[in-house]
C-alpha cells in the first residue's frame, strides 16, 4: 500500500460556514473567532456533512449540555476526523465513558494535584531559563520553535522519567496524531505504533529496575480488585499523557506570548504588577483556549432545543464556548485582570483535563521567566506567525524581536 | 471575626478545577485527587467574604454554594 492510499482528498474550501463548516479550513486555522461569531448567530448547534457528519455547539450553554451528557455523547472518539476506523488504541480515561471512566481517572489524579505541581515547579523554572540562555543574546527568536514547544516536552518527560532529549520524537508523533491524522490514517497509525513501542521498552526496563517516576506509579497502581493494570492500559494512559500534555500547553504559552507581543499595555502591566499573573493566566486561557475535543452521538437527543442524530460526531469547541458573549462580558476582548471567569478551557464535567494544574503551572512559570528576562518584545514584521490546524490551536512559528520598538 | 456567610462545595459537581483553592486558599482545601471541600464547617470570616464570592464566581462547574445566615 502506498503512503498516500489512506489520505483523503483535500477538503474543498468552505463558502457556507453555517451549513458546511470545517475546522481544518485555512481560514479557520488563521482566525476562527469571526467564524464562531457567525455560527453562534445562526444557531446554538450547527452541522456539516464533512467528517461523515458532525455537529458543533456554538454557545457556552450548548457545549456544557453536551459535556455533561455522557448518556447520549460518548468520548470513545475524541478527535473529529475524515474517517472513523474501528477503535484500537484507547487512551483511558479521556476515551472512557462511565462507569469505566472514574476508576481510570482516579489513578491519574494524585500525581497532578497543585501540591504535586509545586514540587515540579523549580525544574520548570530552570528549564525556561536554560532555553532563554540559548537565544537571548541573538535579540530575536522563533519563540514557538525555541521556547514554548520545549517547556511542556521537558516537563512531562521529567515527570514520566524519560529522557528530556527524546522530545523531538514526541513532537513528531503528536503532529502525526493530532494534525496529519485528521486526514491521513497511516500517519496516525505510524505515530501510535512508534509511541507504543517507545513506552513498551520503558515498561520492560522498569519491570527489571523499578523507579519512582510516573511510569512506575502507573505500573504499581492496582484496580479495585487489587489487580495490576494490563500493560495495554498503562500504555494507553502514557500515550494520553504525552499527547495531551505537550502541544496543548505549547499552544497556550505560545498564544499568551503572541498576545503580549502585540499588546504592550498588557505586557507592561504584567511586568509592573506580577501579582496579576493568576488572573492573567486564566484570561489568556479563556481567550485563546487551545483545546477542542470531540464526542460521538450515541442516541438521538436535543441540545439547546436543536435535534442531534446518532452516527454524527460533535466538535466540542471549548474555545468557542469561551468567546460566547452570553457568558462573558467583552467576550471578544482580553481583559487581563478579569475577575469573574468560569472559562471552560480545561473542559466541563467528568472529563476535566487531568493535567490542568500542570498546564497552569507551566504557563505561569514560562510567562514569568520570559517577562523577567525579556520584558520588551514584539512580533518580527519580517517573519510570519503560523497556527496549528485542527484539534489544538496555537502558534507553530512565532518570530519575535527583543527590546523596545524603535 | 465570624461573618454571616457560609460556603459549601457540592461533591457531586466538583471536578477538581481547583480554582477555589487558588483564589481562596484559606477557605478551601483539596483531597488527594485534587477535589475541593470547604475548610472546617464552611463559616467565612468577615475579612474573607470577598474571596468567598470570588471563588464562587470562578468555579466552572458552579459547585460552590454561598449562603447568607
């Protein structure tokens, strides 16, 4: 079989967003916000025939209804793709529904509490400064390639107990699964295979020589009957932690620096009032939420009064929910000290992101350390900012110049 | 000084976003899974009333009840 056999034809450009939306269209990738406004004005739930049939809730309320309704909406597929092959590689608990979900999730929660993150924080601060040391003297850098990408890669590698230098593999696999995999099944399967092989080797090593990292924690975990988890369960959860823990936070840090590069008022305020950082991080998470999830409709129902039929996928856009003016005043503006902020960047309901405390800590530390070392910076007009496509949105090229604009 | 507010975290609704603990660490605590509960009997000292409301208005799951006695 040739490499291209499973690649779907290119998607035709979208001309009717309301009835034919496509979250992989270049217009969406570049600037989705006006599109979401248009869809929201049309209906709380819109539909496209693309992706074998897919709905998108456009309001905070509709997103919430679906996230809370695990009876009609399954998490067994969490990426909207061109095809729906038989499910082989699960990643519990993100792909689990009740009742399997809760025990799988509870295994992962203790290593990710805020207190656990405090212990990891000094290493993340050091990682940020090691990265900045490499480019600060140049007076410029591609912040996505040199900084935002590496912070979560190295942090999660540190937690899992695998070499930080293996990060380039991780980034390649994640690109294959989350971006190429939407349209190219071979790219996805190849990435899953390589990733599974990589972790299987680490599991074998630890069977001989146990360690005290997160991989060993999962291997030592017992289910409610006192049995160890099957290797396949451990491998699935490790795949999840790597996939979910890297380009999400990479994107969140990147969007934050992108915003601060082009918004001197907010940047100067954060430099002068560092105590605002917790509110600022939440607001940047709301305004530039990186993660869109998916559900599969299992039974016919209604959402915000709109009928939805089984056999369709749902593009569960937490980013669009977080821009809903019915939920947030000045929803389309970044209010860097926003006080009331029930944003859904980490999801709503039982699938709340298990790594939310890790992501917040990494974002806070990465922005703080950047602002300490590089308080003045701006987008390089000679370069081009590019954004990732599909499930996770953030800058993949982020050319910056340091110092005050002349 | 004891105030008039009381807080309670609905254990069925809390999903462990930990926003309350971050905004009002004096009033909320987390268990080993990171899920929140109120400190003590949930009585809010008068000087922390603003923090109680702030935590309530930032909980994505609307899991925090604030009642006036």
